[in-house]
C-alpha cells in the first residue's frame, strides 16, 4: 500500500486567516468606508486640537475614535454601530473612566477597573460600543489634560468627537445610498386579533431564532431582527433556485387601468369598485407613475387624487417574482407596479398573481401520484 501523502495546502487555504470574511463586503463598500474614515478622523483631530492645546496628548484623545470609525463605516448595520451605542457608549465610558481616575491612583488597577466598569455600564444601558473601553482607558492614561478635565472629560472632548462621527456617518451613508442608522423594515400590518401576521405563521418564528442562539451559546454581532430578515431572504432564494420561478415581467398583468393626478376621488372610487381592484396606479403629467391610490385613501379629504395618493411600490421587470413575497404579505401592499428605467408602467403584479405562481410551483414539485404516492 502506498503511503498517504498529505498535500500541502494551497496559498488561499494556507493564508485563510488573512482573508477578509466579512459577509456582504464589496470593493465599493470598502472604498466608501475608507473615505468616511479619512474625513471623520481628520475632523475629529481638528475638533480635539481646537478644544485642547495641540500637543502630545491630542493623539491619545483621538485614538479611540479610530476604532469607532471601523464600526460606523465598515459594519454600519451592526447593533454596536448605531447612534445610541456610539454616543452613549463613549460618553458613559468616559464618565466611568473619569470617576475611577479620580479615586483610584494606581495606574494598573485603575486601567483594569475602568474597562471592567465601562463594559458593565454600557451593557446595562444598552449601548455596548467596543471603542468605549478605549475611551475609559484614555480618561486614565490621557495625561494631564484628561486628569485636569475630571468629570468634564465626557463633555470635552468626547461628546464633540462623537457628534462629528455621527454627522459624518450620516452624510456619507446618505451619499453612498446606504440606510443609516439601521432601520428595520416596516413591520407587517396585523389585524386587531391574537393572530400573528401572515408571514410569521409559516416557517420559523422569532422564538426559534432565540432558541437556536441559546443552543449555540455564543454572542453574534447582529440584531435578531436582522437575522430573521436574512433567514427569510435565504428561504426565498432557495425556493427560487430549486423551483426556477419566473421574473415579474413574465407574470404581470399588462392591460393596466390607471388614473391621472387630476382625477376626482369619486371617479377613482367608481373605477376601483367597477373593476374589483384594491389600488390604482396614478400617472403624472409626464406619463410616469407618481403614486398609487386605494379605497382607504379615497375616503380622505381632497379634491384630486394627487392629494390622496401614496408613494408607488415599483419593481423592474427582471426582478424575481418571489422577491415580492415580503411586500405583498405586509398587510399594506396589494399590488406592485412594474416599471421600466424611465418610470413608465409596464404592468402590475398582484397578490393573486404571486399566489398563482407559488401554487403552480408547488404542483410541479409534487411527486407523481400526489403526496400519498410515497406511502
């Protein structure tokens, strides 16, 4: 028998520890993060230097903010990168560090105690922010400026630095098309009963996520609501892959009934009732979609549909139909308007259209002879 030869790991495997594994990262995201860090740290330095006399201790004051920019610009959806952790975590930790530095004079003991108490205080206040521990250390090791500031240290220069980071983070994420602070998708509308929303009555539930996290016994840097959103998206992608579901342009209704912005509410209401529809697309003067209006809106006060319409819910024709599941089960949206790149209407996908696709897909995946064939 020939001896077993252990193959030498390839370069990507051998150096895997040095390969970034951040989920969802892209080159564009990293470029935005680097630009945001560049501007925010430069501004932080200027603010700190304006508050304190420029000198050797200015870098000590700015250093913790460098760690905060990693969270703010690289993983802005992290629970620890939101405004309250960034502002409250840093200021609370600075207060803890100032208190420890005032009463504990041994540097080693003071440093350890400041970090320990800062972590505990941030956890209790719901604003856990890793750079906060560095801010607590700065209050101990920041030299004469930090010592002389005492309990004013959280206000000058920590609070202004945090506000600079918050402002720069908000501006950069808006310019890059990101949503920050992280806002969870709108909760589905539920009737005034004990039943959960329809999307939560199938598949896994929030308590299943909590139980799975308890089983693993680990802490993850992700909000459970984000995790639920991710897992439901995984379910949809798996369904699309396994059943080859069509795109919106393939299932949409093409003969779309619309109204104009100047249409009177009574006229729009008659159209809805006559055709048995739940909502009507509203066209602007340029022929592009301007909004949608349903019976609920039409009972409001207004002389034109434009005064009552809601923002349109649209999608391109090549979007997978399964992607509309969340929208069409939120209790508010009954139809999604399919538009081209110029915002002109191509068709409409309704809840009924999506249900027909899913029913057809289920029928195709059923084994010959039906469910009982395997018995």
